[in-house]
C-alpha cells in the first residue's frame, strides 16, 4: 500500500518546520511513558490485590454457610459437589480475653478441622508451639497486635470468658465462669479484623467456652479453585433451603475489595491522562503536517489520487505514531515488571512488612485493554487532521506553493 509507505516517510522524514518532528517524537515518547506507567502501576495493584486475597484466603473459607437448619441435608449436597475439596463445621462468638491485668473483646472462632486451619496459616506464624501440641486441649491462636496488647507470649496461659457467661454473672451478681487457654501461636497479617479482634481454636474448645454444646453456627467450605466461589454459591443456593445464608470469600470482605477496585480505576484514569496529552500532541503534529504537505496533497489529487488515499495517508501517520508509542510502552512496562518479579529491585524491610519486595502481578487482560485504549485514542486523534487534508483547495495549493 503506497499510502502506508508515504505515511512512514512523513512520520520519519525531514520537515520544513523542525518543531513538527520534535512534536511527533514527544507524542511517541508521551504515549510510551503513559502506557508503561499504566502497565507498571496496574501490575503493582494486581500484586497487592493478589497478596491480600491470598492472605485472607489462608484464614477465611472460600464459601461460608451460616446457620444451617438441617446439617445432614447440607452435608449430602456438599459431598456430591466435585468442585468442593473439603468442608467443616465452625462456631463463632464474642468473648473476653484476659491475662489478669488487661482485657480485650474478640471474636472466638472454632473450627472442626483445626489441623487444616493451622496448615493454611502456617506461613503467617511468627511464633508457635509444636504443631501436634496445638491440636490438644484448649489452645488459641492470636494476631500479633492482640498478643502485644495482652502482654502474652507463646506458651502463656490466658482466661477466656464468653458474652453469655458475662451476662449471667451480671444477673446473679457472681463471678463469670472462665476457661483457661494456652496461647499456642502468634500470627501476623495486614488485616485489622483478623489481627486485632479474632482468635482461632478447635471446635470442641469453642463450643464449651461459648456454651453451645453440640450446636454449630455454620460450615466452612473449601473449593478446588477459589475462583469458582460465586458459581458454586449460586448452585448451592438453588439446592439448599432458602433460609440458609451463603457467603463467598469476596462477600466476607466486600468493602475492602470495593475500595481496592476503586483505587485501581482511579489510578487507571489518572495515568490515562498522560496518554491523552500525548494524543493531543499527535493531533497537533498531524494538523501541522497537513499544512506543510499541502503541495504534496494537491499534486496527488491532481494526478488522480483518490480522496480516500489522502485520508489513509494521514490516518496511517497518526496510527503509526500510536503503534510505535504503545508497543514501546508495553515493552518497557513489561520489562520493568519482569525485572521486579525476578530480581526484586525494589525491596521492602521484612521487619516492617509481611513481604520482602514490592508485589507485581502481570494481568494479560490489563495489557490488552491498555493497548486497545492507546490504539483507539491515537486513531481518533488522526481523524480530524486527515479530514482537513481533504478540504484543501487543489488550485490554491498548487498556485501558492
């Protein structure tokens, strides 16, 4: 296509007005920087989102079924679902933890498969007793901030008082019944609810402490793939009693994920402005190029060049600038992300953070969307100058040039 050849010459060749070439280079550079910045920032956001999700999923089930009325019916439905890897009963209730001097109100959660819970959160432990000993007797796992507030170390004994026992003691004017627990492990997680106000123990100890006997609050469900949570939730809703409440891991922390999504979109829109400014530069440089090439346009038209050929030349010129800038930006952004993933150039102090380097996760969908957006903007920017080229008067252009 001769239109593409001419467009390449116009883009890379010399210009009568030198600033047109400079403006074109600045446009390509602006698109490169904007696209690279988008790739890097969105990959960092994806990295943090993945980090938060993985951390929370170590503590929370993929699906939580609350207050089941007929456990047998639910168990049969769960056992028949091939997407479910395991499930176990749980209870949860408010308790007061005390070491005799300090008091803290927390949510005590007891899990039937406590061994699996310990295995899932093992990378978050900063201190714990031997794993086999955690499973025996009244043992409790607490977050680091909570342990520090109570002045506890692993192996220390603390008393746990349920809200029901506190109410009973207030009515009878007697001392509340307390249960002794041993702090079996201290974990660290960047989540306020889990770190400051949640304690984990086995199901039997929690039932005794909360006065629930053999009652349960619900069932924790773990899937082969947590990405299937919403699909499995909808399927279970159709198969189970309508009174049963079902929550996915996303539902349990919906506010957190909504804020993270909002931050991602805000960053996307702000950084897109860099590309938008570069696109305006393309529009300006193409408009100047049309003015400069009036004689060429007139000659092409005079020797029989079609209007659509003239249109294509300047459309191609703008699009080529966008393609070059976008490809360079994507390549630069991906290289920087890869270097961070492989070599952890931007490291973090593990004493202050739960990670040792800035997390980066490249999402192919993001890369495609960034590329499409950049191509689309440059294509739209080229339309106006290209149409202006068609409006030039051939006779006047040949006469005065």
